[in-house]
């Protein structure tokens, strides 16, 4: 079970494209499922983008505010998911709001939604959740989604504007996580290779590891952002190959952080360390 947030910043668009690439490339052993939750307060874009409006508009995040007020958030959540897999029901989408004005109705729901994501493993440990926060969702009322996640990814383009913008965002996220969560060691960057700065330089400037490196591939990205026809070669594109490699590294970071936060082994009942077998 993992909860991973993806957010962007000024000069570095691509949070939703990255989150969707992660969903479609997330390693799934038999019986596992991955969920992409569009929690961008500015509005979701997968339905009108990648799905070209083919999904019925009655599903999604906007319905959870009402369910939350009725004490039915947990039950309603599963009814709002849309299947994006090839019929296996293993890659699911919670569509985002369709109008930024709808975010006001979720003001008191964000924290309970964050608790829902982290508590899924108590019932269904085979589910992983990827949370798309867009450019503004990592702060403000939706910040509990970041604070309670295992890993927090910031998408940055390798340009001067992109790196400088990400510096401000990463610094603010680190301070917030250090103050309101178990730490900031789950914070990392996703580098879109669209400029002169490579992974080592970006990592050094931001002070966080570059967990994923994605090629600047407008044609493949348009399949995810705008529903362009990708054909059979899309899954073998440079973008999706890099996403699969990145997804494995993200899972490794989740495991590493959870190991750090795991309770220390308890001493034996007599108050000392367990006796070695003689």
C-alpha cells in the first residue's frame, strides 16, 4: 500500500500527465489495484483530456462532499471510481471537480479524504493511491493530502524558470512537512527533460532526490493530456518506459520511508532484549 502525491509549480506544467503516466505504468502484481485521485482544487482534466469526455459526468470528487456531510464518505468513494484498465478493474480513476468553484464545498472533506487514503490499507492493503494535486493543491485546505502521504513528488522542468520556481515550492513543502508530518524524507522531484539542467543539477539545486526522469515527448504526452491517438506504440514510447522505471523507484522510496517509520522491535516480556538461541 502506498499513497503518493504529485504536484506542479509555475513554469513546470505536467503534474496530471505525470500522475496519469504513473497510474498506467504502476507495477501491479495479481490482485493489486492502483487508484488515481484527481484532487486539484483548480479542477480535474483527465476526463476532458485523456478520455476526451467519454466518461459519464456523474462520477467524481464533487459527489464526495455531500457524502461526507452525510457520514458516508468511505462508502461513496468506491462508487465514484472509473475503470481505466483494459477490463481488469485494476487501474481506477476518481475524476476531479469540473469547476474550481466546487472546491469550496470540499473545504472540510480534504482531511477526511486524506485519512481515507491512508486507511485503505487496513481493509484493502493491495491498493495504491496516486493523488494529483495540480499546481495549487499542495498547500491550503488540501494540504493534509500531502502531509499524510508516503511520498510527495514535485514536477519540475529542467529550465532556469522551472528550477527556480521549484526551489520555492520544494522549500515551502519541506518546511510544512517537517512541521506537520513525520518528516520530509519522502519529498522528491520528477524531472521533465525540457531544458539544459540534468538530474544531478536539479537535485543539487532543490536539495531533494530526482526520483523520476521523464523525456520531453510532446507527442506521447498529448495522449495523456489531450486524448490524442497513441496507437500500439504508445505503451512502448520513451515516456511510458521512463514512467515504468520511475514507478519502481517511487515504490522503493515508499518502502524505505515506511521502514524508517516502522515501530522498533519490542523487547521480550522480561524487559530485556530477546535472548539469542543457545
